[in-house]
């Protein structure tokens, strides 16, 4: 049976990542360190080849795509944008623990709790998962068997925790900047149970294997789009 491979990659470093701030919808670019790091990783390591690149609309993802896949024209999917942190945006956890009584409840994943003027965890997961399902269904429809999705840490966590095997929480799927996971989509497993297999961490130290980011320190950090991704795939 034919299977399909998707590669989920987190964008490169931003100033907010280095400062440990919650950055969601703010359209911040990669910082100089982030660009330099991605160029060095691309030179020394093995990023997967692909037929198509999907991206969040934010600069930090599009800039990452340009560095890692300069010949590709990214297909921008609005639903891949990071969490809307509302009044938590641009603040550190320390500041939020001190000034926002809702923050500990939101951080603990309490149902229905959302940052003031931001998304709830449920709304975020629904938005992200709906967009991801449309991407996968479009890929299956067209037979494009190898693609990259460049997005955000929160988005990757939502996708992997909802669809990934082995099952793990979103926090357990955290990846450093410029890194991520390859997943294998088997049509029968996907259509019957909306599940895929997580098969490796990326990038690799060699073309045949060897995970790069083992031992790395992690850099802290509404309506669904109505689209049919197959229209973009020729």
C-alpha cells in the first residue's frame, strides 16, 4: 500500500524565542541568530526533499522556508498560524504568573479557559486540526507523496498530540527551532481513525539516519479556512 510522508518543521529563532516570550500572531521576523543557525544547519545536516512546501503566513515561517527550500514557492495556509495569545502576547511566563490570574489555569489546560481576547485551547486545536485534515486529504487526493509543513511550535504540538502515534501530549512534542518530525500517513489508518505514525526527528545528521537535535536545549517560547489544498498541487 502506498504511504505518504509529511515533514513538520518549526520555524527558526526569533528575538521573542531568545527572550522567552509568548509570541503568537505578532508577525515578527527571524532574528540574525536564527538566520545564521538555519544556514549552518542546512549546510551541515540533511533536511528532507519534498514536492511541496506549506507554510504559516507569518514572516518567521516564510523566511524559514526561503532559507531551507529556496526554490519552492510556499503554499500559505492561514490555519497554520500560531496561537492567538490575546493579552498574554509578548509577555514572559514570569510576568504572566505575577499579573494574570487566569494564566496558571490556562497553562494547566483547564477546559474553556482562554487568554483575555485570545483563543481557548479548544478553539486553537479545532482551527489547526481542521486545516491539517484538509492538507492531508488534498495530498491523498492528488498523490503528492512528500511535503513539508513549516509552522509554529504550538501548531506542531496540536497536530502531533491529536493525530500522532505514539500518542503523547503537546508538550512532549516540543522541538527546537529549525527542527521537527517526519510522519508517515497510511491511507487506511488516516481515513478510518485520523491517525498517522511519527517515524523520525529531523533534520538528520546523514541521509540515512541520525537525529540532529538529540540533546539540544529547547528554546522557550477563529474561523476555519475554507480551502481545498488539492487546487494548489499540480
